[in-house]
């Protein structure tokens, strides 16, 4: 520590403490006043981000021509509408479209969305999300 012309002591950098709650200094056998502070405890961690929207396609039951597309949507905004387009190797631009209303849990599904016997590749897309590709 240094003293100024009037005998007052000062320091620019002395010490620090996150312990507590009482804090004080001693110099030349003289104890300072006590100051009380506490370290703020960290709050709970933020919740994890919601899952990214996804569409899962599975080969469904036998249809009139080929097999049904069984789809499950997840991670979409509850109450939103997602238009899903069925696609296959013969019609990659799509051959059937249906709108889904997403439930309160962010999910929707249909085990008989559309059907196809054309292959070998089958998939769906909706709201910029493409499903996995399934062969049959």
C-alpha cells in the first residue's frame, strides 16, 4: 500500500475474494471495517434447445399397388401446418401432397399417407425437411 500526502493509504490492486461473507484488511496491526458480500449462485442451466424438425419414413402395409408410406413428423411447432409431399424414383418431384396439423407435442403421423410400387427409392419432404430414403 502507499500513502498520499495526507497520510491516507490506497492501493490500485490488492486482493480479491469470492469467499465470505465477511471481508476486511489489516495493516500495521490496524484492522479495517468489515464488509459483507456474497457470491451470487449460478441459476439453473438453460433448457436444451428444441429438437430440429424431422420426418421419418417407414415401409407401411400392403396397398393396392405397392406399399403405404408410413410417416412420423417430430420437432415441428405445435399447431403449425406442414405440407408433406410423397416422392419416389419415378416421381422425384412428388406425386401426392397432404397437409398435417402438428399436435401440442410437436408431432404428427399417418400410416397410410400415400402408396407406391415404383422404386427402388421412396421418401417424403415437407417444410424444407427431407425424410430418410427407404427402398422397396
